C-alpha cells in the first residue's frame, strides 16, 4: 500500500512573477505591469501544484526553506494536501526567490542561483530512502549533485520509475531514468554545435528509458533505444503566459507515467498539460485540470477526424 502517489525531489522556492501588458521592453524604456504575484515556484514546486490539481497525492523534498520563504510555502501547500514535512527550515537563511517577467512570447528570469550553488553551503536535504520506497512514481530534479544521484540510485534499488529533466546523456540520472525531458534551452546551452538527430541518438543509446526533446511551439521529438525518432506537434492555444509550461510538461509526464500510459500517450498528455498551463496566469491560481486537458485533446482529435487525418 503506497503512502502517496508521487515523491518529488528538487527545487522549491518563491517566484515573484510579473505579467507585462505588452512586449518585454528595450533597455532604457518603460513597460507596464498588468499583473504581479508571489507564489511558490521552482521546477518541483510548480510540478507539485499541477500534480495536485490532477489528483495526485504528493510528498516532496529538496532545498532548504528560509525566513522569507518557509511560511509562505507552508501556507500554500497545506490546503492542497502536499506533504512538505521533510523540508528543512533554516532560521539563519533568507531562502530562495526569483523574479520573472513574462510577455506573450517570452519569460525572463532573474535570480541568485549561480551564487547559491557556488557558495559551497549545500542548502538542500539528502533524500530519505523510505520516502522513495513508499511512492509509486518519482519526479527528480538534477540540480543537487550527489543528493539527486542518490534519489536515482534509490529508485533503481526499489524498482521505482522516475521522470527527470535536462540531464546530459552521459549522466547517471539519465541512464537510470524512465523519462528524461530535455528542453531546447538546455540543449542550446550544453550542446550548441551538435546535430539534433545525432544528439538524440546519443541520448537513446545511453538509457533504456523514454527520451523527449522539447522545442516550445515546434515539434516534440521522442523515442527509445532502437527506435526511429517520433514527432509530435504541440497543441495550438491562445497563450497568456509561458511561465510554468515546462514544469507543467514535467507534471503531465509524471501523471501519465503514474497512469501507465504508452510513450505516445505520455507525450500527448504532457503536451496538452503544458498547453493548458499557457492559457492562464498565474499558474498557482490556474493550474491545468484533467477536464481542461482532456477537452483540449478531444477537441484536436475531433478536428483530425473531420479532415480524415486519423
């Protein structure tokens, strides 16, 4: 009997988000802020919000909370029944926050993450093996070095499938993963001169799991070792904000894995989850729901049938 559905390990912080009325401004000009919000964020914090909206029971762990973040994190996660009992509250630490400016097509993030990781203080928890053993599926951020690797090792030991994001193809986290979702931003930063199809082959050869490359509004590439690359065209929606789209794709992937979906179904469901996330702002108040995700997928199926495409 599992104590919860999903164990999440990774980045949990406070995001100060600003939706601009128009496009992101040129230097030395003015921009009007249409909305401003302060909610939990981070790759794991946002993923937890979406998964809770999809009906999953969650326990999560990761970086330390500080005096300006813990109370707010606690206040927002308690009502949606996300277990944060493992999080460490450090009263001598401010806590992690970022600031994000969003227009219709872009999001620009400002933070102190380089200093956070370079400080040598390692303000994050080591994972508890029993937490991973008690979960059905795991979502894993790669940011915390040996601690993230230990989650992967515990998953392998206990036969738990996990979804990770933005891992290099020669990493332990990728090698043990059931799904690795790799963003265009990560690919451009880490493999700027690689041919995408050749790079995809390196990824699939290094793991038995599903590899997914995402490129925003362009086709998703996905597949496994020994297969041809498969393509999926993302859903077209009226975008309000792209903030949290990647985290929602990750959440959709975790949910699909939890439900035992096929590879094609995983990509389709995760893409629809991300698309629905783009239709509202902020994500915390407008998370994707199963009703909205299924409505989008069914709407597109009806269109395909109308034009005899399926």
